[in-house]
C-alpha cells in the first residue's frame, strides 16, 4: 500500500497511477492533510489440501516408505504486491514461521522482493493433525509462483517446501509436503526418494479426533528409533500398497490393525486413541489405527458402507469426534 500526501500535486499522483497501473482505493482526511491511499492491485490465490497418514508414520522419518492420502479440506493463501513492508495475516496457521520461511527461501531462490501482503484462510482446524503447516507452505509457494509468473515443477515445489520444513522444525520426512503437492493417495519414501501416485478406488474411512492436539515435531524428535519395528512397518506398507490397489479391504483392515499394534509398541499411542480404535473394531470396522505422530490427534477406521454409521457412533461413545471430510481427493 502507498500513501501519497496531496501536497505532492494531483498531476504527479495521476502520472504515478498511470505509470504503475495501480488502483486508487481511499481518499481520507487525516491530521489536516488529504492523502491518497493506493493499493498495488496485483493479487493471486492458491490452495493446497490437508493430508491423512494411512500407513508408515514414524518409520518414514528414517528412510522407510509410507502411504498417505489427502483430505477435501484445504488451506488457501492470497498474496498481493504492496510497496511497503511484508505483512502476514494468518490466524488459522499454528506456526506462522512456515509462511515466513517460505517467503524468505522463495525470495532468495528466485530473486524477488518480499513487499507483499499474505493472507490465509482454511477449511479445517490446525488441531486435527491434517498437515496445515505443510499445506500452507505448498499453497504459499504456488501463490508466489503465480504472482511473479514463475513456473515451478512439482519437484521444485517439493524441494523448496521440504527445506522450509527442515529449517523450521529441524526434522521431517517430507511426506506431508508431497501429499499437498500431488494430491490423492501416494506411496512415499523419505526425502522424496520415491513419490508414486496410487490409484485407489472406493477407500472408505471414518476419522475420529481424540480431542487432544499432538505436538508432532516434539513426538518425532523424542522417539527412540526401533529399527526392528520399522522393518515390520515397512513390510506392512509394501503389502498394503498391493491390497489397496486391488481393493482388498479385508487384508487392508488386518494390516491396519497390525500397524497400530506396532505403533503401540513404539509408545506413541494413547489410552484414548486405543479406546477409539477398539470401539471401532468392536462395532464392525475392518481395521483401525492412529493416524500421524500419535500422542493425540486422530485415528482412522476402515469401514464398509453398511457399518459406517455404527462405527461412527461407537467412536463418539468412546469420547471421539467424527471429522467429516472426503479422502483420496
């Protein structure tokens, strides 16, 4: 935004407007002097989806594969050129450092200034563990690319976004960045060594929120790696990749239960998450597990259409909250 005192002369202001192709927004009176308030008028928007971890959490930090899918809820980022200082308006973002670091690295890489206004809004709460930090990072990169007319490949977005995550929280595999970029369901190996979109049809899940917000970076940093368990999780991920592609839901459900049991052994589940998973299975779910870092956030249950309502009711009775979003979008 530009503020021009009237004393500079109306002709000079008109010349400025024509030369810079900006829009006159407001003409107030303040402190005995009239000002022209001018907005640069260049504004773009981009968005990215949240994610839901299906199989392979924690192990994926240590060069193992995982399978992750996207949810229909999205984060939106609007960027606008101004003549003043950088301003970020991101009330829905838990950690605004992800936006700040994205702007910093983008400007360094592509040699652009940071004289912009950034606004964010979201379809979902950051408390659910749907990867809001990574989604806002990817959406910001998309928006900046559009604003400055810079074409960036998916790999380029991943490389920049993954660097943002590592700079901000010091640890991470990058799966949530990849998920926000590629959408749908993907098979992913640490650091983007492999990103493989999977054609998964008719995946039916119930998502239950435990009511407790987990600190993902803290949980990941504090976990003592158990590579014997990670090897078992890898086998589950490889097997479930096949069962998902075949729509073999019985096998997928069994593998989901096995994955949860291994996460229990790692010590990242909670009594509340276990109770919700047990309730889901008792009421007819084919399988259930925590989703993500554990310590709170969400669990997922694989269900048939016939049993979906029963499973949802049982999770609510166990103290959970049903999160109604579409998946694999």
